[in-house]
């Protein structure tokens, strides 16, 4: 049976107290909210903090409010199940609500938080194993080793980002509020992530993700989220697709955003400069977008599924995302 290492548990009641409890060397203290990913990783020996700082008692992190401009600020301490069922999120940011609602299973979603999902550690079949398993292999570059086993003689970690909500949040242009004893800063979600499997975001070890801000929904804009996994529940995505389309009153495509997750160390927006806008949302247009996404996606063997097959399902999943969008976009705006 896998057991947890010894640690001190601190239960702050405010954001200021939580920031103060994070003081110290990197890795000495870690944040815990739902703990659905952190605690298994601690049992595997991937993290061995001396202190855990619980965010469960910080009520500020569980607030959700409308902005004066019509956007939404969602507290990072809200559970995924509460986000998935929230009427304002469902009405204005349906792809975000769906992404939150398909993470793992209901027991996990009732505990896991938005902040934990956005900051989810990258995953790899050589990393997410017991300490005994990893030691027998000689460890890996992400933890205690010197090479990446995915790529022969690999000197860069290619563990994949496997969270659902960031992919959806990307197409909405979300911003993150990061707080520490040094102050606070806002950062675009797209700039928050970097392509590094060891640490795929720019959050400092003493910062807390406090909230996610969503801009006002644009007129004529609709979004969809499509997750592909081996099982409908529990599994992390093998591929996640988020799609946002804005149409004119005459039914032409005015703007298009496509985000892909779970293939590399970060979710990312596709470069669709070659896709001509101002056209109807026809099957030919959808096929062009799907093929362009296929060209740009190159997964590696960080999970035990053939990477060529994972790349081949990219255009299939893009088309399915458009299919999910079809009822909302039918008949103009």
C-alpha cells in the first residue's frame, strides 16, 4: 500500500495568510485545494514537501462574480462540479462548463478545483509511476534522472499537459490573477503556459492562482469543447479540442479560434492564418480547418498510445467539435 510522507498541514483563513505560509525555499511548501492529483503524486514520491498549505478555508477563492463589462471572474477555489453546473457559466461560456464537467468522474469533480486543474502537473507514462518503478528504470529527467525516456537520449522533458479546462479557457481569452506577498499580477492564459514538460507554467512557487477572468461574451460567438479519451469517465484526455466561432448576422465566419491540448507540454492555440474568413461555415471550410490542425500537431509517446494514431484523430476530433457547435450556429448569429 502506498502511503503519504510526513508533512505539516497549515490551514489559513485568508489569502494573505496563505501567501505567508508559502514563504521558504521552492518545494518546501506546496498548495493543496482538492488534492486529487497532488496526494497520489506524493504517494508516488514525486513531491515531498515539508508543509502543505490548505486553501479550503479561504472563502475568497470560492467566489464568482460578474464584471461591470459583462465578463465573469471565477474563483480558483471553486470545484469543477460547481463550475460545470453554474447557470452563468453554462449560459455564457458553455465550452468552459463542459470542460469542467468531463474531468475524471463526479467524485473527483466534487473535490478538484479550477486552480488545481489549470495548474495540473504534466503527465508521462515514465513519470507517473511509483518510486520503485521509476528507480528500477533509472528515473527520468523530470524527477531524479538525467534523460527523457520518451525520446532517445532526450535532454528535454516532453511530459504532456492533460488538464481539460485550460484548453477551453484559451479560446475565450481568459486571464489569470496570481497573488503572492510581493503583490498580484494578471497574466494572459496563453502567456501563462510554456512548452516545458518539467514546469509548463510561469507561476512562481510563492504565488497562488486566485481567480480566472473571462471577458464578456462576444455577439454571434459560440464555442465547443471536445474531449477524446479511451473511456468516457475517469481518464485524462488523449486529445482535447476547443473551438470558438464568431459569425456575422449574414452567417459569415468573422473570427475563429482553435485550441488543442494533451499532445504536448502546453495547450496551445492553432495558427490559422491560412484559413480565409468571411465565408459560410460549410463542410469545405471545416475540412480546411481540420487539415490545418493535423499539420500542426505532432504528439510524442508520453502516453502508452501510438502517437501516429493520436495525430490521425486530430482532424476527426476537430470535425466533431464543429458538429457540436452546429446547432448553436445554425441560421446566422
